[in-house]
């Protein structure tokens, strides 16, 4: 139930607990030197992380230079925030999934609530996800309800988003994507409040059951599921410790080198303790 890598030790296969911490920089920063210095500030921390992988999803205009810069750093990956499916050359102003793949991008966010609000329907999310997978990009599929009422309808909302996004995705391919639960009411500067680890755990548990049925045997347990929504250095431990997630998707806090640095240290600490207690 975590971001796992198989590590061979003395002919024994040991699964090491890993967390994935993804930064969603959104439309920040304004200028390349600031983007380079943000990446550089984290590169001092990442070599000391044994059980945490770091991925920054950066604006398209910074992808090429930051990919080149990150090649000099260990344990640090650069991904994209969006792209469109297909090969049509008549799409002024757009970037295709194929272009991301050709550039050497490994991961791309799909279905973020801000993209959904800008017009990405469930069908578009599905098309983006499938095209990304065909190009061997790893999509990070983001789902989450807009509101939480008194009923449990939010569970159905998330299920429906999963149904639509995974339409025509083969069972075996379910292992090749990353999931993120982001309740929209807890995301961004307009967040109403934080989601509690318990509230998160309920939805993530449902998602694992769903993925188990949708993928090959054991897919639910194997799936990498992140939580996103106002995460910071204070609340990250609760999510990693109590909510059954394999990492977090960080928006605003990912732009503050001190804050994201602290978050990475907490993640390393939780992973180390979890492994020691196994
Ligand atoms: P936030 O954003 O951490 O600022 O709430 C999360 C996201 O939009 O992915």
C-alpha cells in the first residue's frame, strides 16, 4: 500500500516503503531564474531522502530547462501539469502529450479541479489519460468532490469520476497510473477548511476497493494514491500516518522551499518509522 520499488538484497526481494511527494507549481513562478532556484533549493535535500521520491510539476515554459537541471540531481523528477491528447497540428497554443513524451517528461497531472473548472469534462479527462498512457507517460489522475454535504454522495461522485476517467483502460494498465484524491473544498487559497485524515481515509479506502475491482488482483493494495488539498508541514504527518495514502500532492506549500523541505523530512521520518515497526 505504498509507492514501492523492488530492491534485491541477498537474493531476497524486499519492498521498501516509499512516499511520493508531488509539487504542483501551477502558474508559478514568473521567471525562469526563480524556477531554477526553487529546484536547486530542493536538490540539497533530495540526496538524503532514502524513502521519499520528489516530483515537481512545473509550467510548460520551464519544462525543458528544468528537466535538464534535474538530471544533475538525484531523486528529483520534473513533470507537467497538463497537455492535450492526439496529434492534430491545428491546435494553436496547445502542447500535446506526445510533445511531453518526446521531451522526456515522465509524469503529467490529469483531471485537476482547476482544469475541470476550465472545461475538462470527464470525457476529456479520459482522453488525456489514455493518450498519456499510450505515450508511456505516467498520468496522475486527480479526483475529488466539489462539496461535502451531509450524505455520503461524495463517495459516488468520486466513483463516477473514476469510472469515466478509466473508461476503456485495460485492467493491466491500472498499475501504470497514480491516483490523487483532492476534495475541491480543501484545495487552494479558497479552501473552506482542511480535510481531516479520517475523512481522507474513507475516500482513499473506497478508491482502493474500486481499483482492486477494476485492475488485476492486488491492484488496490499496490496503487499509489496521493492526497492533495492545503497540505503543509503541520498536517502532512497526519495524512501519511493515518489516511492510508502513499504521498501528497502539494500546491501552495511547494513554492516555499523551507516549507516543502520540512514536508520532505516529515515524509522520510514517517516512512522510516513505518518500516521499523513492520
Ligand atoms: P493546495 O493545492 O495545496 O494549494 O491546496 C493543491 C493542488 O491544487 O493540487
